[in-house]
C-alpha cells in the first residue's frame, strides 16, 4: 500500500510534467542543467528541464515538530536528481539523489561540515536526516511514478 502523500504527489507530478510550473514571485526557480533527454515516462529515465514542485513534512531542529516545507525537484535520469527544500522561515537545503537514493547534500551553514546524512526507506517514502534536520521525501519525487 503506498503512502497517501506519494499517491497525491504522483498525481501532481503527472500534471506538472505536462506543463512548466508557475512559481510565486517570491520564489526563485530551481536552475536545471542542460537536458539529457526529453521528459519521458515508463521504463526510461525521467529527466526534467523544469522543477517538479510540492510540499513535504520537514523539521529543522531536533525538538521541533514536523512542518510543511515547499520543495522542488530537478530530475537527472536513472534515479538521480536534486531536491531543494525551502524552510517555512526561509533558507533552503539541497539533497542530492543518485541511483534512486539520497547520497549527499549541499552545505549551507557553518555547522554543515560535521553534519551526516542518513536515511531510511519506508515503502515509498524516504525519511532523510541531515544532522538534526528531518525530511520525508516521497520516492515518486525522484522516480516520477
């Protein structure tokens, strides 16, 4: 049985792939590198030239309850991509996926040099931790459904 957020995102992803998203004026679009292949579906890798956007549960501090963070994804084929999470109070965290799993992150704060990335996969949801930060990233955000 799939996670409700993943099912909702799968429906949303299909709509987003049909047309470029409209971002609010306060948000900068996620920059994509050159397209490696056209946007596809099925068994072929999905590479997008514009971001897939959505909302995911997140927490910035260890004692903080999960909140809703906006995120954008630029897929780079074969389970690769970059998930840019925007915190509700500002700032961003970029999580890099390779081969369908989170493998690294971009440091943005001085304490990031000591932070470690760990994750657990729960059916169709990645529970990612970077230091005290926590994210629940639906698999479909990277895989495309």
